[in-house]
C-alpha cells in the first residue's frame, strides 16, 4: 500500500500544522521548496495591509524561462502613521468632495440656463467644472472605501482604468485652461476680433480637441504598464493609481515608461504652461498702455483664470517633485500631495469663479434667493 507523501512534519502521522500565508512562518522550508520545484518556482512576498493588522500573501508565478507574470491586484494605502484616525479624517474629505460636486454642478447649471452667459469664457468655465467633477469622482469613492471599510485592494485592470481616467482628465483640464488663456488674450488684446475668432462652433471644436488630445496622449500609459512584470511588492504609495507610482513596482526595464512620461509632461503640461505664460505677458504689455480704469477692468477679468491656473499647476508640480525626490516609502507627504492634487482644484475653482466673477456671483445669489422664497412662501 502506497503511503502519501508527507509535506508538513507533525506529531501525528499524515497530519499537518495550520497553514500560514506568510512564508516566514512556514515550517520545514526545505521540504516545501523541494515539493514545489517539480515544474515551476514560486516567489512569495508577505505584504502588510495598512490598517488591517494582518498579512497577505502576494504570489507571482515564475516559469522555467524566468519570466514573471503580471500582477492581479495592487494594495492602495490610506494615511501612513494615521491608520487609527483615517476613519474620522475621511469625513472632512468626503465633505470637500460633496462641496466640489455641488459647486461645479451649480456653475454648469447657471451657465446652461442663462443665455446671457453663452459666451466663450463661460462655456470654457463649464468645461472646466465638468472635468473637475469627473476627476474627483474617479478617485474619491475608492478613497472613501479605503478610509471607512479598509478596502485597500484594487484589481489590476481597475487600477489601469483609474490611472487612464485621472491622467487623461488632467490633460484635458490643462488644455481647457490654455483655451481660457487664449480667450482672455483675444478679448483684451484684440477686442474687435473676439466675436469672430471665438465663435460658438469654434469653441465646441476646441472642447472636442481637448478631449481627443487628453485621450490620445494618455492612452499609451496603461498599455506600457500592462506589458511590465511585477515580482516583488504590490503596495502603492497613494490612495489611487498613478502611472509614475505603478511603474516603480515593476521588476523590468521601465525606460520606455520614463521617456514617454517625460514626452507627455513636456508636450502637454510644459507646452500649455508656457503658452499660458506667453499669453499673459502679451496681455500685461497691452494692459499697461491703457488708462487706470481700463487696467482695473482688464485685470479683473483675468484674476479668476490666473487663480485657476495656479490651483491646477502648483499641486501638479508639487506631486511631481515629491515623486522625484522623496524616497521614503512610509512618508505621509506623497499621500497628502496626491490628495491635494485631486481635491483642491475641484473645490476652489467654483469658489474662485463664484466670488471673483460678477456675472456668476449674481446668478448664484439669485438662484439661492429663488430657492429660499420657494421653500418659505
């Protein structure tokens, strides 16, 4: 009679000790490796799930050729060092998200219903508000699930989809900000040509071009990530997926990802910021030749857009610098910068335009006045 092979030693025949997911807790490692070596090698890494107090075994199969397989999921983190408090910190973050959605949807509603606001500047503002809602919605639901329910895992394909959404929407927003700068340049430097240069059909084409540009530039990013093997850690340093964060976990040559990422930064964000700066230099040159009253009026129409530009680009540059120079894996700074990058612009943009733009402010006050009188007849 053949007796089964005994993989785990125990005090009783043919019994084994309880299985532990962490390879460091295994007994008789030589027997295990001998047993698993019959066709393939198996690499296991014991990962700690932030805030959960337990370990999870991440398994990567390595074939005879030595090629690692793709990861099936990643681990997103909450707030390193603040795991006990992140449940309560999620409430103000959720409040900011609701403020962002409500504020931007209010802007969209006002511009759409007021025919007097169907002008290029307000249509571009409507596009900006729509992008702010989408970019915050692409990350906040999962972020709240991490903070409230400790749902830290995200499937590989879902991570790629979130990555594409965040990067493409950011590229679209940068293009819209450039279009708004061009609108201000034409309105101030060539006021007589503004109505003929920026017609409504042309504004619509600019909006479509922003969408196509954002999708076309960012579509290769998930493709480049898809081809990479992941063989060690699968713990990301943010509460959502970013290209520069995911590619660092690959155990292969990522020069293609780095080079293409640099091309995207230069051709999109770099070029847009350069053209925006150039347009405002030309605006400044024109405004300095006007009367004091005309100068105040011209600058007043630009203040909101300048604030929106700084609100978008400063967190973006800060997050890029953190990824470049901060090498500490347990640092809280990358998480704070990442959340600031996605939450602050959608919250502040409607506030800035609501306060600084007279037409928007008047419509908002009128809307609240009508709402108050309707609820209290």
